[in-house]
C-alpha cells in the first residue's frame, strides 16, 4: 500500500497524446525508490518526471515522497526542466548531505507542449544521472535523446543540468525507464547486464512488428521484465508518452 501511495493512481489525459506507465516490483517485501508522474502546469503545457532514489525501504520511500513533492511544486513555479532539477538538487542536498547522510536520486524531468494546429508535441527535458530517454519514430527507427552532463541529484551543492529538445509527430513515442531494465542480469550465469543497446534493439524490433503506441510498447516491455526472472533484482518504472498515429484515436493508460 505504501508503494502505491508513492505513484499516481492514473495518468491525466494530455491533449493530443497517449500515455502508458508500469511499475515492476522486484520484491514484494522491499519498498522501492522508483517514481514517475505526469501533471498539467498551465493552460498549454504538461510536466512529467521519472527517477530512482538510492536505497530501499522506508528511508528511500521518504526521499521518494520528498522528491515527488518538490518536483511538482517546483514545476508549478517554473516548469523549465533545468530549474526543476536544480531546485530538487538544492532541497535534497540541504536536507540530507548537510547532516552527513547523503541521499540522492537519478531523474528525468521534462515538459510537453502540444500544438493543436500541427498535432506535434514539443518536448524539453533535462536529466540528472539517469539513463537516457528513448525516442521511437513512426517510421520504425529509434534513438536515444541524450543530455550532456547531468550529475546525480542531491550529491553536490551545485550541480549543472542541460536541456535536450525533440518534437514528437504523429506515431512517435518517448520512453523513459529506470535502470532496473538496463541492469537486469542475463545469460546462463546471470552475470551480463541487459544494457542500453539491448533496450534500443528491443524497442526498434517491437516498433517494426507492432508500431510505437505507448500502450503496446509498455505491454511488450512488461513481458520482457517478467522474462528476466531472478535476473531482475531491482524495481523498474516505465513511462511512455506518444502522439497517436493519424489513423488511431487519442487515449491514456494508467
């Protein structure tokens, strides 16, 4: 129940977009530190974030709660991704590091700005030590949207973050995930990590077979996570945000 309270019950309807999310719990006996959210910030923009707090258990849950509250409050004041992560960095560092108990997280924070005239959605995002977002295009190609630099959030009093920008057109989807996916142990001896290149190959292959809708992508990744078995020993959060193809109506998935 506590884990569920740290995640949104549902994702809001974003005009002209589809959304889908999934949280895979590696162990029902341990509270994880992964988190995500999507919410409106003004009359035309939505904000989103996804991240992973270090550690497990009640202490990690407390940091997760503080992180989610801080990012939402920061976004309502200034939705610029760099500003939001900078505020979070300041809050975490002053709350924990100053007392000698450094607590940090990795996070991606971004904004969505739909253009009703074109059906396109402009995405601005910044990352703090987090695996890169993946953009799947309607033509079946995929590539990572990397942000230069981006330190772990909360470790240093002053951390620099930079913004990356992309435009989602009909049929395009942005995928965010936590490192439980890339660090899943594979192979006969469970010593190899799944890695970013395997995620890229899996997503590209799925797009070629079944398209790029957020719901179908998250469903496929959910099956992939289940297939790792005991090689998946960390919680994993998935968040997909996409513009429906021209022959598909809009919708949302909790």
